[in-house]
């Protein structure tokens, strides 16, 4: 059975107190989990070193002793026997953030991507934060402008890994005001859903294609299934597009979105605590 997939909006709590990383490690087997951490998306050596230190401490604090890091500088690195061997033994793979286009171009269509896809279908769990989440999309936002209306010029699209079909994932969503670029991406791909993840927020996608929200922020979902009209096909690229009939959901901790039925499932709430029961 397919493993869980965690898409994280970036800047999640990177310690043993972090709910998102804790849930991922629990899915992978707890302290006995065997992880592979891929830092390929990170392009700045100092930031990479800092991220490696933070995740080493975070996973170590959760009791995980087996979590090697791998960093690919060229496409040939994705076929390294030690990396593919580690994948064959792994309970989970974690992609750190950086540049999603770098991930897609270095790993897309490689032996590594094929092995990850195969092992995920066999039950291995996946997680990615920031760029590591964006690349799970089939149609990926490669780059774009923040704090912009829904302009075609604000969004550059490219193929991603396609591990979450039918969904375009954006990250640092509320913090960097990326609503306009996600709307533009969905207007150009109206059969797909747009998922905008705030920082320290994730969704866990299970084998039944139900996405459960985890963390301190929100998941914004843009759905064009009932789109009535738009001028996105004729408006100049630098001019805001018009549209009507777009559906919008904003979900928080414990809320579930069913990708098959495109429906929302609220959490069960204990009357004594008024807190969601996960």
C-alpha cells in the first residue's frame, strides 16, 4: 500500500517539539526509522550546512539514528549505488527546501526519482518542505512573483515529479503573499487544484487521497471546477486576469480534504476541550 506523503509549507519547527516532523517520524517507525534526507534543492553551501545541522538535531532528538544526507550536484549523482541502496532500505525520504527547479532538473526522470516513486507505492513515506513540497506536483510553480494579482507574468510553470497528481503546491503561502500566483497557476490549469501551504503547516496525504492538515497555519485550496468565466487566455501577461466562480477553502489543524470527491471533512471536536481530535 502506498505510503503517506507530507507536503510542508516551509520553516516547520525543526526540533523534537515539532509536530510535523514528529508525525513524519512516527509514520516511518519512530526511533527505529531509517530515513534518507535529500538536500539537493539547497544551492547555498552555508544554508545547506545549517539545514543539515538542524535536521540532524531534529531527527536525532526524535530518536532517529539512521538518517544519512545526500546532495546531488549533477544528474549522474542520482544513480550513485550508495544512494539507491539507502533508498531500498529506507522507511522514509525527506526533501529539504531551496530551489524546486533545481530538484526537478537534477532528479526528474532519473533512476533516483524512479526508485522513490516505486518505493513510495510499496509503502515508503515521503516528506518535503518548501521546494521539496512544490516538486511533488505534476505541474509545478517553478518560480514567480509574490504580492501580485493573478497575472500570467507572475508565474512560471514547469513539470514536477507528479507524485501528487492533480494538485499544484505552493509554499510560504501567507507569509510571502502568494495567493495571486497560485490563482494564476490554477486559471492556466483549471482541472488542477491549487494548494497553498503556510509556514509550519503541512498536509499528510494518505493512500485514500485524503489530505489532513497539520501545524500552526492554514492550507488554502483553490478549486476551479465551477469556474464560470475568465479572460486569462486573452489578457496581456502583465495585466491582472479576471475570473468568476472560483471556489476557495481555508483549512487548519485537523481538517481533511478529500481529493477524490473534492470535499471538506471538519475535525471531530471534544466539547470539553474544544480542540480537534486527530
